[in-house]
């Protein structure tokens, strides 16, 4: 698990993705991956939304990948701006979102992917 101190002093725990577990984690089912970095203001703003989604995840996994610590994965998926959210289904990218996004929009995208 990844513990991150948020701007408001709260703590967030979500699945930490890295070179060791990324492929295995994203290869089965629906997985939301937040590509982020600790120095990125918009990433930190999106953090509570990702935490809320993770806390209520039903039928999918939520993970975060630090692009500074895992540049090879970021490069593989052509991540040029952060935050970037990729939603995988059975190992394939099914949806991409660059920049801030609402919880509602992400949950709608996840539900659509889960049912297709």
C-alpha cells in the first residue's frame, strides 16, 4: 500500500504499482491506474478523488504509479502529462484521461468498461 500525506493533512492508502507488480495487476479485470508524481499539484488535488474511488471500489482495482520512480512504465504508455488516468480491462488500455477529472466521470467510465 502507498501512504501519501495530502495537502489537507489526511492520509491516503491505495495500491502502489511499480515494475514488480504492474503487469500482473493490470492483466486481469478492470484496473484504474493514476499516473502521478509527488511534486505535481494537480496530482495531489486528484488524490482524494482516487482515494474515494478506491475505498468504494466494487469489481475493480485502483492503483497509483509514481512516474518518477517508474519511468519505464510511464514511457511504455506514452505518459507525457500528469495526472493521467488509464483504465485497463484484461491488460489492455480501455480509457485514457489526462488532467483533473471528477469522481462521477471516472465511475461512469469504469461502469461502462465493466459492462462491455
